[in-house]
């Protein structure tokens, strides 16, 4: 009888990948113990080194693909293997959709303990160039490839670099030579800005010593209009320099409609400034979701795949099946995009959100779209969503919940069970936490249907919408 293989940290093994799971990583087995390996595809035979030991599984780092899977394709982007932004480019888009559907199905069966019908994932109209927002970072140290590290000639890793942070390294920048996530002009603007910064002597911000000037470059584009925003985040306020930058930028890219400079003088790692100055245009772009128009400011939340957001909201609205006279609650409503999308059929819609800026934007969006049968209140969901609120606004006939990745707080789930809303539509960006909440809710609800909607091609992320109906004997 063969002895069990050692799976201590640092040991190297050869094994086959049989499926995908756990943030898109490939899954293999060593002596029936699951091993997760990023950058692999089902059907690969790999050599990998154990990096983490857990009670029921291991994680490993890919060393070599010994025999490639028949599913494996050549990534479109040269940075795909090291960037981390497009972790599934080595799979065809149809296979990505298949594996995402399997992922949601597995979560429903294994965590929610239900056999509810999971429909095939709805694919994105665009496999590339679908993002309406990108935030590029600047730094004075760059990520070196293995080839550069082992090259005989000295390769400098210091200077002015712009691109994306190397995975797991917030001190080093991967200087992009291409990016296929946003519209093509987005990368052209980044490339031009890097050259401009070097030419005028701008320094990149260094978080280790809180020195340097240039921190981030944000680019937002509208799907339904031709609006393009350039959002420069700097450590210091230098109006003359940014004015000169703006004039040169819009001379080079005449399709840009607004340029904004945010200043962040603190060590905070966020890409949101404390002071904002508009140097060109109105300071926002405009886009639509369905028939509704939204003004999008530099730091405002907006679904990053506009065309696919419309499909997601259509699924949610169809599942809600709102009738004339219905009262609708929208928990975790954000800036009110989904609230507005379902408002036409309802007697009244109430949106609830913790973020005060989002609530302010939600009120503005409702007013600018002439939607009067709607209101928004600010509050922590586990405290604001209670019987007193229901007594004030009326019991909901339909409730939509779109919580953050962590899912709903147990107190919110408890209040939902007490309220016994006839129909719940659950929208989630993490099907595992959704499944956890559905497990609790199935005490009183049947889960009628689950629909994955792919908002992020080339990644393992998947949005999911579930329809829940109150049991007749509840």
C-alpha cells in the first residue's frame, strides 16, 4: 500500500486539475486532499509547490504546466499571467460561463442545501473592453519578471511607473503595455500620462515614506454617450501644473469631456481625494441604465459594466413581478439605480443605504429622472430595517436586497423572517454568502430560481439573482 504523500509547506507535487472553485483556482487532489492552484484549467497536469496548509485542503503555487488542458487557450493580453486582473483569460468565454454556472450550482447545493434550478449564466455582450471605469496606479518601483531577475544585464526597478499593482504587492507597479478591460483610448491616455509625467519631472507617490506627487489616474467612460472623464489623484495641490497637464491632455485626446484633480495629502490608500478641482468640462459624465440617466462624479459608485447591468436589473425586475399598488423595499440600495429601475411598476419604493453620499446621489437621481413615488433613508441595515420603519412606510409586498460581498447581517435575516414579505429578490456579488443567507431563509421561503449574470468576463467573479417566495403555510 502506498504511503500518503507529505503535503507540508514547500513540498512539490505533480497532479491533475479536475475542476475550478475557490476564487477561480483550479482544483486537484493529492491522496484525496483538495489542492487549489491559481492559473490552471481543468485537464491540466501541473507541477506545484504547497504554500498554505489548512485542515481540509491545501493551496499551491504553479511551477510548471506539464501537460496543458484541451480547454486552455492563449490569453489575449501579454500581462494575463502576472497581472491578476484577468485571471481566466486562459479559458474560452463559453467555458468561463460554464464554470461560473457550476460554481453557483455548487454553492446552492453545498451551502444552501437546496436543489433549486440554477439557470445558465447570462453572458456579457462584450468579452473585452467592457469596463466603464479603470483606476491605474503610479509608483517608483516596478515588478520584475523572472526573466529580468535572472538576466545577466542589470535591470533597474526604480523610476516613474504607471499601471496596476502586482498581485499581493502594493509597493510595486506592473507597468502595463496593454490592457483590454476598458475602451482602447483608456490605455492610450495612461501611456501618454506616463510619458508626460516623466517629461515634466513629476514623481510617483511612495507610500513607505509618504513622498512623491502622482498617485492614481482614473478614467471613466460612458457606454451610451461619448463622455470620457480623466481623474488625476495627487498628493499635493499644484494648480499650475495640473492646468498645463489638462491643456496638453485635451489637445492630444479631444474626445475627453472632463478633467478632475483630487488631492489626497494623507497616507490613506484610497483613490478618493479630500479636495476636488474641475479643470475642464462639467466634472462628471452622464450615462444611462435603461431609460434612466445618471450623472457620475469621480468618486461615485456606478456599475462598471453598463450594458450587463441592464441585463442584471431586468432579471431582478422580472423576478420581482411588481404589481400596481405594490410597496417595494430596496435594501443596500446604493445610489438608487435598481430602485429607479423597478419604480415605474410600484406604488412606492423605499431604498435603504448606509453611505450618506450614496443617499444624497440617490435623491438627486430620483429627482433628475422625475420619479416621485420613491424615497431613500440612510442607516445601518441591521438597525434601520425594523418594524418601526415598516410601520412608517408600510409593509413591503416585494423586497429586493443587494448586500455587499459579506452578505446580510444575521439581524437583517432575522427581521426578514419576522416580516414575511411575499416575494424577495436577492442580488449578490458572492454566491457563497448568498447561499449562506438562503439556507436561513428557506425556513419560510422556497427558492424558485437562481440566475447567474456575468458582469466581469475574463475573471472568476459572477453576479447572481435569486427569487424567493413565501411558503403558503408560513
